[in-house]
C-alpha cells in the first residue's frame, strides 16, 4: 500500500475496532516520516481515539512542523497535550503566543487549561480578559462559570445577562447563565436556563430500549457461571488500580481527588484504560466468554490486564496505585473481577434527585445524550442501578459502598473506611486535597477545588416541582 492507502486503512481499522492494526500502521507512518501534510492532524485524532497517546503526541508534532509558527496550529497541538494529561507542557507551548498576540483563542485555551490544573486566579484572569474583547463567547462564559462564583452586584454578572439576545442558539452560554443564577440563589430561573440549554443540545437522541437491551445482555451472560467457573488472571508486579464506580455527578471526582491526596496513592481520573481494550474486543464477545475454553478465557483477561497498564503508563508515570473513575466502569465489573482479582472497588451513591439535577445542569464534554432530558436521565439511572444491583448479588464482598452524603458530612470517618478497605491508614492531608491542584478534566472542577462542604446536599429541594418529570418516571420504572 502507498502512504495514502495506509492512512485510509487506519481510518477503517479504527471504525472496525481493529486497534492493533491501526496502531501498527500509524507507527509505520511515523517511522517512515510519511509526507501526509495536513492529514497528520487526522492521524493524531485517530491515535487519541484508540488510546495510543505517544503516537498522538508524535503525530501532532508532525502536524506542527508544517507551520511551526502558526498560532492556531500551535493551539491545536497544545490541546492534544492537554487532552493526554500533559497540561503543563500544553501551557508552556501556548504561553509564548501571548507576546505576539493576545487573541481569543490563546486566552481561552490558557483559561481552560489553567482551570484543569487548579490555577484559578490565572484562569479567571485570561478568561475575563477574553470576555472584555469578545463578550459573545458562550464557551468562554461556560469555562469561567465553572470556577467563578457570581453575584448580582458585579459587572461580570451584568455583562453575562446583557447578551442573551445574541446567544439564542448557543448551549454553553445558557449553561453558564444557569450556573450564575444558581450562584445568586434563584434556582427556578436557573432551571429555565438549563432547560433551554438542554433543548439546544438535543442533536443526538438517547434510546432507552437500546440501553435496556445492553444492560439485559450483561446481566444474562455475566452471571453466576461467569463468576464461579472462570479463573481470575494472576496478579502481576504492577500495583492494581483502585476503581471508583458511580453515576456521573454522584461524587466520584471528589472521592478520587481526596484519595489521590494520600501519600501512597497516585492521581487518577477518567483514565479510559479499560475502555480501549474492551471496546476493541466488543461487549458481545465479553458477554459470551463462557463459551470459550479455559485457555481462551485466561488469554482474554490477561490481555485486558496487560493492555490496561500499557495505556495507563502513557498517562501516569508512577508505581503507586492510581484511582480510576472512568464513566463506563459499571459495565465492566465482570472484567475487573477477573482481570484485577485484588483491586479495590468503591461504589459511591448519592440522592437520586440531587444527582439528576446535577447532571441536568452539567455541560458534559463527551456530549452525553441522556443528560438533556429529565425522563431520559431517569431511564439511564434506572438501568445503571439495575446493573449495579446485579453486581451486588454476585460480588458484594468485592464492593465497598459509601454515599456522597456520608463523605461530605463525615469525611474523616468515611475516608478511613475507604482506606481500611484499601489497606492504608488515614492522613490528615487528605482533607486538604483541594490545595494539591492535581489535574481535573471533568465538569466537577469547582466542587473538587473547594474545601469539603455540604452545599450540594439536598440541592434539588428548591426545584422539586421542576424535577417531577424525572421523579415520576423514575418511580414508575422502579415499581
């Protein structure tokens, strides 16, 4: 194949989940310094999609070399670094651009990445400077709203409200305005803005029956036979991760940040290290693993473990156990049990109405279709909770369950319970987790940068009427 054919073949491999072949072809293109010109940008994105982060970094460098002084290209390449957890390198790549031109692109990028690494004052500085020049930047208002507490007397609040007529079709703006109204205590007005934002976001549809079928097939196949007859993989010399399971906005980021502040635990987040190999194999194959012979089963779960650490080592350079709170872990507790037989699993739960309200007002980077509609949120919660109950009937002894409310009301006691389960002792520095400024790439950035508090407990109470679509549907499903 010529270079163009190889490039096209990579796309096909990614689409057909043949990640190994795609990675080999990307590496061949890098090794021969292929003359792909602008297509290096697409190769970079494909490498990120399959978790080949070192290849993504190398391909983005090829893309940058085409015009190394072009600001937009520099920002694109820096964005790749930020996405693969190299935020400091990303900032250092973009900072020199300030000397040439303080454009909106440069200011927004710096504001966003400084937010992720916890340098809030710098983030606010660049974002407010941007908004003085470009007051209609909805996405910049959203980024600022994640770290800024608005009040009615400040100029920023007035400025944000004044541009409503120019933002009628800009979802991030309405999420930002909703957050500002929450800050001033007007929950009902906030709800109306979040409702508008979510209506604008409905470009993809959540199909409950598909989700139901997906969960049903896991429950049917990853059953007692799965757990009793399949031999777990042998533990290697690598430290098992600590898995945190929970619905989005249930406190997973907060718990991860608090645990990561322990001197004998590593950082973490939505690492996706299990997502890459399981998506390559496919859920149907995992569900049918009972049909494989013992050697094939062992090979599969050994692969998941080996691949997990392969992807992890591209993100985190440490021998300490990491904290993995990836969104899809609830779907893979069967895999985790067999591939990581000694790994701690902590499930965090939260009041369903508070969680639903928090999801409804969150602008998820991944574009989560079920979060745009209250009845869809109810459907999603119901099916995920059905799956959680299934796991509990089979591997309850493997799972430590805590609640968000316990964590914020009694943090020392709750963290001690978690650490006893993990095999560690409590450290007081864990309560100062917000001072660590570790990387946070989720919509929980504000809460996880603040001292522990109970502000979000019973947060849905002022809008009980507005949430009836959720509560009625959830109660009906749960009967």
